[in-house]
C-alpha cells in the first residue's frame, strides 16, 4: 500500500515550550491520518534563531516535494526564506502563526529595542498568505504598532498595516488537558507561579506580594515552576531564602506528569506578567483546578472572567489574604470557569482545516 505523499510542510524554528507542544499535538493527532513534513530547530538562542534560521532552513527543507501548504511560526523571517527558496514561494498557501510579537515586547528603555526583530515579523506577515494569532490581544497589539514602528526609520517611511490586516485571524492555542475539579486536599493555600524566569514575567512583583503575605502572618505554600534561560535573576535566590519552609516545589518540573501533578495540587495560579500574548501555563493550571489571579491587562481579560483580574498589587494581596483564610474556596470557584473555547476538542477541526 502506497503511503500518502505529504502536501503540508510545517516548520518550527524554535522547538521548545508552547511551540513544541503545538507541534507534538499535530504529530499525535494528525500525522497518522494526514501525513505532513515537519522541519524543526532546537529551542536554544532565540535571538539567533530570529536572525539566522531562514538561511539554515533554506538549505535543509527538502526540495521537489510538491507541498501545497506551508505552516511556519513567526520566529523565522519568511520573506528571507522565500527569497532563498523560490520553490517555497510557489506554495499555494503560506500560513504564519504568531505565538508572540516583538512590536509589543517590553523593554526598560525604548532606545534599547532591537528594531530588526520587529521588522522581521512585519516582513514575515507581508510575505504570508494568512496570518494567524493565538489571541485577539496578540493581533491588535501587533497591528496597531506596525506603522508607528516603521516610522522609526529616519526617512522613506512606509505604511503597510492595511496590507497585513486583511490576512489576519485569531485561532486560540489549544489546551489538551481534561478538566480536573477535585479538591486539592490542602489545609494551607498552595500558590503556583509557573512562568519563565525572566523579567517580562515580573517575578519581582510576585515575590514582593509573597513578602507582604508572609509579613502579615498568612499561612501558605508556594510552587515556583518554569524554565530559566542563562543566568537566573538574583530575585529567585533571594526569594528561596525568605520563603524557606514554605516551598513545595522549586524549579523546572522534570516531566510532563510531574508538572501536571503539581498543577492539580495547586489552589491558586498567579501571574504578574508584563508580557503575555496568551497564557498557556495559566490556562493549563485552571484546567487542572487552580483558580487564576491575573493582571487586568495583556491577553488575560480576553480569556478569563472579570473576577479573576486584579488592577493593583494591593488588590492581589487582598485576594490572596482572603484565600489564605479560606483555602478550600479557590478550586470551587475555578470549576465554574468556562474553558471550552481553549480546549483541543473544540479547536481540532479548525486546525485540521487550517493545515490540510
């Protein structure tokens, strides 16, 4: 029996985190019935992937396969890749998926912003036939900044938002977990922080809140998960010292099962992010029964009910103090949150239609 020839080429230049999760989901759910070609690169040195992945991909993507669709994430400069591989430019539908966008990336000083990363993503969106964002916030924050971003050039200003906007749509990142609504069994509130150990997740703000809680005599335990890339920010070492005796888990979970078990044992999941275009880690925790307390900004108001949002640090501290007194309440509240829009079951056919 002849094996069907793949008509879809999927390219992931940064195979890690949520990028890898999405690829693994495609392989598990689609590959046996609708084969596709997957080309990926390791999830190291993001900045170099953004700068140079098009060259490596141009030399390693197989030729003469007759692909009809290309699905690629926005880490790569698609315009460069198509310029180097004219055969790929002839693919009928070239789709780019934005997990994040560099036009809205927070920097301490706007003068420090690397123009090239944002410019690459604009060029990628221009070169694509379809531009897919994982949230409406991701789409609007990108589109609203295109023209002003390009105006940073000293002369020969261009406007191209209108060329990109008509190709854009939103398709939520799928969460492939079953709801877990059982009580945690904790007598002391278990607080979860499951984010990258980097400044854009604002760990300083989170640990300041925990200092306030501890200083006011609240009883709680904390799990600080997530990956660290390169040098760990000093605040994590300081926090580990002042939280001694209150830490349940610390650092990157060694397996997906261990990670899921920690999520299921948590009562509250907290975000203090200043940079978030979706919030996979938070949504996964809510699927596992944790109640979210997240900032009233970024993608969160689009995804979660108003009662889960806080506007100030004082509001977050107040809510956590309330839950410290009533640690059995959060998971009951979490079970009432509608997560159907983000579940793979409801999104699977939309992704199938996109890819094949």
